[in-house]
C-alpha cells in the first residue's frame, strides 16, 4: 500500500476517534515496521496537536454512541409519560423528553420554546420527566407534579408552579389549587418514578437541568428553538 495513503487513512482515523496505529494495522496488516509505526504515531500526535478540536468531537461521538445503547435498551420506559406528563401529539412520531427541576430557572425559560415546538410540529410529543436535584423542595415539587399527572392535570400544575416563583410548600399548594389537583391522593409509586429517573440520568451522564433525550441523543442546557428543531428533525430522519 502507498505509504502516503496509509498515513492519510491513519489521520482520518484519528480525526474520527480511532487510534492511528490500530486503524493502519487493519487497513494494511503487517505493513507497519517499527520505524513506520513510530512515524505513524508521530503523525497522529502532530495532527492532534494541530487540530485539538477533534478531541472533544471524538469524545462526544463516543458518548453519543454509548448513550444511544442505553436509550435504545430503555426507550419505551423513557418515552412513555407518567400519567399525562406530556404535551403535543400523544401519538407523535418523535418524542422529545425533558428532564427538569422546578427550581431550575433555565427550565422555566424553556417553557415558551416548548410551546413553539408543539405549535410548529403537529407530529411532536414532548414528555416531561422529573429530575429533582437542585434543592429538597424540588423533591416535594416533583411528587406533586406526578400526583397532578396521575389526575390528568399535569400541564396546568406545571405551568402554575413555574409561574409561582421560588418553590415552597406554599407555592406547591397554590399551584395545586389553581390546577385542581388533590395532593392528598399522591400515588404510591411517585418516589419509585423519581428514583428511576435519577438512576437513568446518572447512567447517561446528565449533570444538570434541563437535559433532553431525542432519538438516540442526549442534549444539555436551555437550548434555542432551532437547535431543538434540528435534533428533532435528525431523530425523525433516522426513523425513516
């Protein structure tokens, strides 16, 4: 094999997260002498130093691949809402899952974006999953939200609590009254639901709210409308 082509393949492998020597040995088994191997390793080393942006790209691709395996194995559980904790088309062809905390200002700021997503995409379903990590009051709010979802009143409660300001027993109770939720009828499995959500987010490396799952991807932060639409479009294309 032409040595220039061989090194080119190695560098291509480095750019996409494969070890240079590993790729070269499989493209041209036995063609690397000790001197060639040293030159390949140096070429990869120099290439990475000259193009350090490939490192986070490669790491992200690896994370996406591993997360995709976890998501695929648990897709039904991830995308099936608790009660009516969703908005949009209940039979949508793509599901966007938001992991949120009622003490999260970025989650509150994302509410108008989610409304725009649903208005613009009649085939989209958005599922809400509790990720109460910011304060003890977040756990009480998550339990109340699941109670609301079990009574078919999730979205009115969700919006009312975010509109009420800092989370407290008083604002939770006020949001429940506004939404017509009886908090005394909390289902027995709400804590199990929260534990399962937190176990999943830990497995997927989610470190804050809001976090999102769409298709096989995990996204983080208060993302702009176009970024979420791009991710939704990619998930839809992958299914076709």
